[in-house]
C-alpha cells in the first residue's frame, strides 16, 4: 500500500486547465518549440497538428490559419500566423527576416465545454495570443546557444476567452450534426469552401467525435491529408476528398554479420586471385570496348613506321587487311570493304575510304624463301657501268713532296726506238 501511494505521489498531477502551446523561432538561434504541456511530446498528435497548420510558413503572409483538434490527447485550439499579428517587437530575427509561428491552448479533457467559435477567434486572436506569445518566448528570445533556448513546460491556467460567455460552445454528442459521409476518416481530408468554415466549426464541435479541422487556408494543396481531417480553403468550390498517398515502402536492411565473423580461407583465396582477375578482366574488356587502343606514333620508330606505311602500305602485314580496333570480329560488311572502314558522304552519298592514298600491298611471291629471286625491271637488270670508275688504273702523280723531288719506284721509262738508232 505504501509503495502504491509513493508511486502516485511521484506522478505529476494532470493539469486541469488550459496550457499554452507556442511554436516560434528565437532572435538568433534556430530553435522553434517554446512551450508544451507536461506529458505531451512534440512527436505526438499535438505536435503533428501544430506543424501541419504552420506548413512551413506557406502563404501565412496573406492571413492566419486556425486549428481546432479533438482526440485522445484532449482538445487543442489555436492559430498559425505571422508574428507581427500578435507581437510587433519580436516579429523579425537577427537577419531581418519576418518570423511566423503558432500560438494555441491545450486541455486534457476532450469533453471540455466552453470552446470559442471561429468568428470570435478571428476577431480576438491578437488580444488572446499576444500575451501568451510574449510570456513563453521572452525567456529564450536573446539566447545565443541551443542549450539556453530549450523548450519550457507550460503550466495550466484559465482560458483567455470567457468560457461561460454567449460565444462559448457547449459540449454535445449529437452525431446527426454532421452527415456520416463527412465524418473523419483515416488518411482522408474533407475539403470545403472557406465560406462554410464557421458552420463546419460548430458542427464538428457538436458531434463529439475526434477530428482535426483547419480553417483560413488559401490553397488546399498545402494541407497534409495524413494529419488534417477537415480543411476549409479559399480555392475550394465544393466538397471534395483528398487522399493521402503514403511513400513507397523501403527495403528492409540487410542483416549484419555476427561479431567475430571472418571469411573462410577458400573465400579469401578466391577474392585474392580469381575474383580480382575476373573483375580486372571485365574492366579491361569494357575499356577496350569504349576506348580503342592508341598507336604509338611518337619518337623515331613511330615516324619511320608512318613513312613506311604511307610509301609501301606495310600496315596490314601482307595481303591480310588490318584488324579493326573497334570490333572483335569481322562481319560481312568489313570483309567486303577490303579491310578499310566505309564512310557515307552526307552530300553525295559517295563511297569514301578511310585512307584514299594508301597503296595496295604487293603480292607475296610463291616458292621457298632461299631460292627466291628478286624481280626487277629490264633497265635495272644490267650492271654495266656500275663499276667503271674502278676498272682503270689511277693516274700517277708527278709532283713530289714539298721541298724535294718525288722518287719513282717503278721501272725507268724508255723511249721508243727510232730508225737512226743502230
């Protein structure tokens, strides 16, 4: 008994009044949640309803958007607007950009009576939301770090409107106040014209059912069908339903390997040898497919090769046509083109070859190589006159060395005999 009483004493008491729900940015820090009731997480239905009403600040410069929600969490009523509507002194941030936010009130009793009507909320929004916004934003307005701009827990208190006044709506459970086809359905948003917003506000209150109603919207496409059940928009001409399309399911994560797992020796050996060679050969094959091999044309060897190919056509090796680098096999069109690539002329459709000045390769003589003689032209077959300059004896020099007479080493030269010689 003592333990149960101690546990009940540790649980915080449920607030029996209206708690502030404030969403707005500080002057320097990009932190938005300023106040939330105890035991109400921002990831729950209340937080999602606030974010759906704010909608990233879209078209809030035109007019505020109003929210009325009822569910297992309780009742939430408030509005999203530009901050200059409720507070002129904290309407911009440090860079001069206008701020927007949400100010509302939450009660844990979902059957609470005395809620305000839409017309009264529109007329008194600045008077009701201004003091609430200043109370919960001022402590963190000048914060310079995220730690000093944390969200505060709002305390319960009386409602800013008169709960017993003529404008307050009593709680009823009249299910006939709204046709059954207009009741809230999961992932379906009922859209109505803005002119019918006040009537729909009162009708959903009388039904006593769960709903999330948004009013004052400019375009229905800005609403979130996964959160809002009813929406009143200025661009709607009649009742329509917008279904929520859930995102496609994501694939489940792959199961991780257990701790201490190691591949087997055979798998390691395959990875080091076979798989690496296989992947490397695939990469080389794809590179050869898209990048033809480049010919080495640099240096003296490349220059000589180019000259020989241009003069004698020695690029293909005999009468065998050169292999096309872009193809692995020769097809019929390649064989018909005599080993040269065919190009079409866009102007005359004339047949062009890749090398029009290339000379044909001479045929290879038949027979054994050691007994093969070279065929030459008849005018080049005679060797007469090729060695005439070496047939005659070179003329003798009559001049000797400088400063002395040259001595003849041959036999003395005799004069021919004459008739007077005896």
